């Protein structure tokens, strides 16, 4: 096992928070950080005949390039010495495989969205149950409490 913290990132706010947390933790431990973005062409999510527009959006090279751009942006924003890893495959499988060479795996509690999460299952839950190293799940920050605005009515309604 290396002294590496592996972080699953996908560009979501919580994955960005997870990466920043991992960078700070790595400073305390004196170890490396590896940001892993897993991607794949999700043909299973397409139902029925595929239009030319949908097919064009599923171009492998274009998708890989878009994911690389997101990964580069997230890593640059996090600061610190972070190794960026773009891996093709299901995020659950990619992160569990990466946990084999990690001292810690960090994932966010939400990422792709509730519908995709319901269909495919929670990446964070899968990692907690299958990773070969300890797993830290970073929860999305709670929204700040906003005082409700008073309701103004035009007066008594007759």
C-alpha cells in the first residue's frame, strides 16, 4: 500500500470539496494525492432508436476530451500537488480498483445526480462496502439558513 490518497472527482461541487479536503489531509500525512475521474460512454441510458444528435454527443474522443477538461479544471482549482487520472470505466469499479494502491479513498456523497444514482446505485456506498482501504465520504455542505420573507397580501379579501 502506497501513501497515496485517492479522490473520486466528477466536477460536482461536493467532489471539489472532497478534493480540497484530501489535499489538506495529504499535507498532514505527507503523502500524495491522486484525483480520479472515471468516465464511460453510457449506451445503457439510451432508450429506443438513437438520433443523429444523440449519437454525435456520444463520440468517444469528444467525451474523453470533455472529461479531461473537467478533471484538469478541478485539479487546478484544488491547488497542491495532485496527480490527475482519467480512467475509462464505471466509477464504482475504477475507484475500488484504485483503492488497492491507496492508504485512503475519498469520495463525495453526491455527484451524478439522484436519477442516475437511483438507477446505477450510489458510488460512495459501493466504495464504502468494497474498497480495500479506509474510505472517507464528504457530505455536501448544508445550505445556509435563509430567513423566510414575510408574505404581503393586499388586505382582507371579500
